[in-house]
């Protein structure tokens, strides 16, 4: 169940991230010079590489539901990308970047600590999945389905932490 939950969580997170970038490729590409401090030409080359890397995580995770070696590749690839993404976010925060990074779509907020928490949780999913993928990976159908539902719910919560913070924050007098 844990393996299918971590698999589903990463499939949803990387799928949503890539889909958001593909829905508006210009927004992500245009954000890179301001957020990463790279020249526009390099951003034009880097943006599709990032999307391709996110999409490359998906097939081994899907195949990994039936074949543990593929799962190990998917979890390792997801973990490596998350380490790189987290390092980039930490750099943006340290440099005081105020431009939204468009990591998960049309967010209006600049990179912040909550983004680091999100990536840390996703990295924990990748590490946990890597550790539990093995001979006992294939579970009975109901356990796989239950784990997948749990993973989807966890991913949606983690990916949308910013929205949850906004929804749960107190309404200030005179603000609405």
C-alpha cells in the first residue's frame, strides 16, 4: 500500500507540474531569467528540458507498479529532480527573488519556505518509495487501489499547500 501511495503521489505531482508548464510554456520560460538569473536564450533551452525531465519520471513509476526495478528508477529519478528543484528554490529564496517561479502553474506568489516544505514532502515520498520498492512491492489489488487513492490525496494537498495556507489564513478586517 505504501509503495502505491508514494507512486501515485509522485505521478500526480510531476504530472501536474509538467501539465502546468505545457499549458502555458511561455510563463515558465519567461520566469527563468528572473528566478534563476539566467540569460533568456538559456531559459529558452532549459524550459523544455525541465518539462521533459518531469515527464521522464512518469513511465518508470507506472511500469514500476508491476516491476520493482522500474519503480527504483522512477523513485531515484524523482528524487534527483526534487533535489535539483529544491536547490534552485533555496537559491531563489536566498537571493530574495520576488518573481513567481511558475513551478506548478500560474502561481502569483514568489518562491518561499512553503515551496521548500512541498519539495521536502515530495522528496520524502520518493525516498520512501525507493525504500519500499522490492520483492514485496506487488500487493493485492485493493491495497494498491487504496494506496493510490491515498497517494493522490496526499499529492494534491502537498502540491496545493499555498492554496491551503491561503484558505486557512484568518481574514483580516476590511480585506473582503
